[in-house]
C-alpha cells in the first residue's frame, strides 16, 4: 500500500470514528490537530467530557488488535499533545483518552466496518 493509499484509508477511518462519536452525542471540536509533539486524531466533547480519541484501523487482527498499537510511548505523546491542546483551548470539561478500533477488511470499500469504542482507554 502506498503512502497516499494509507493516508486515504486513515482519513476514511477517522471519518467513520467521527460519525460514531456524533451518533453518541459528541460534537467534534477538532480533527487531525497537529502540534510539535504529534497529532490528535479527534477531539470531541459531549457536555461532560473532552474526549481525545485515537483512531486505529486494521484490515484484520492477524497481527494484533488495532488498540495494541497505542503503546506506552504513543500514550505519552498523546498526553503531551493533549496538554498543549488544553493550554490553547481551555475548558471546564473532564479530559478523557479513548481508542476507537476499526476493522475494515476491504479497506475503504468495506460496507460495514466493525468499530469498537474504548472509553477511558488509558
């Protein structure tokens, strides 16, 4: 898979994750928010929480679940990026880190991807 195909698949997965969050009552505050420490895939709020959602997509679980890619090092980078986001966008909402796993066997042609939302994942 080329770099461009991978980016398109990633964007497609993030769009599916954003749809899921909206159905759950969240408002997407930011998508692909970048800073010097990395990128926050989705930042969403629901009135109680400011959710920093890391989206991971795989075609299968043959090499482990998508969420397993959110290791300690990745978590630390996400926490640091979230601190910078909060410094620039103060809020009274409780921050939370979620992981959204997406299984899409046919990539962007997958009609019904399996999506799992792990709230307060770390």
